[in-house]
C-alpha cells in the first residue's frame, strides 16, 4: 500500500488522494446536542454541508455534499452529482473501520483502520477527525481544512469547506448494499480513480 500511495503522490495524480482527504476530514471533531453530550463536553450530533475541492490536471474539481456525525460512533460524508443531486459516493467512518461506496460503479471498499495504517497519516484516527469537525463548527472558527492540515502535502491546494452546521439529533445506520455492489480492494479502487 505504501508503495502504491507513493507512486500516485510522485506522479502528481491527486484524484485518488481525494479519498484520503475525505477520510482525514471525516476524522475531525463533532458537535453535540443539549440532550446528549459527547466525550468532548459538546453536543452529541453534528451535521453540515460540505464542499470538496481537489486539484486536477486542468485546474480543480468541486463536489458538494453533506456531513453527518454521531459522536464516538460514525461520520458519514455523502457526495452528490451536480444538478441531478443524486449520490455518487458515500464515505462512512467509524472508530474501527472505513467504508467507501462508489454509487456510479456499484463498487465498495471496506477496510479496518489496521489495514489502512500504512497509507493514512499518523493523526488519522476517529478521535482526531471528530475533534477537527467539532472545532470547525464553532462560531468564528476556521471552517475549512486543506491537504496540508491533514498531513497530505501533495494535496496542499485541496480543500474541504464545512458550512450550515446543526446539532439537531440524527440517526446514522450503516448503509445496506444490494448484491449488485461488488467489494474491491483499496488498490483496485485507487487504480479505478486514476482513470477518472
């Protein structure tokens, strides 16, 4: 995995690193409600709009979506197709594993943090992600993260902007994937993203 990550980083192809940027952002902080309090002493639930911008050969690509978080349980990022607003990808992060669903290609990757240890930066754990999201949700705080903030210098110009925060109670359940979805390895997913 390290060799594959290094290969993409060295060639300047950053599209596969969109996944990593999303993963790391999913490891940010969260905000809780008045009814239930997280381990940070903040609201237990947090949701927001998300705008993800990544550098590309011809400039940059921007994708909009949503982020939902239940403290200490799960973070969900849903990325939407422009105009049609249908989901093109979903990223689910728990303290133990990560699930990425490619709705267009009917593929998914599910891996434990242990399996991804070699390709994720050292700070890429659920608690760190939760804290980053929580911090971003505070009034007047910096509401965006760059690749540099996340420990991915090659994605320095990549940015995720979080807006319209809410701490209303939400329920997040693991996605149910039909038999039409095929499980692939991380390496295969990276190769697929390189072709986009």
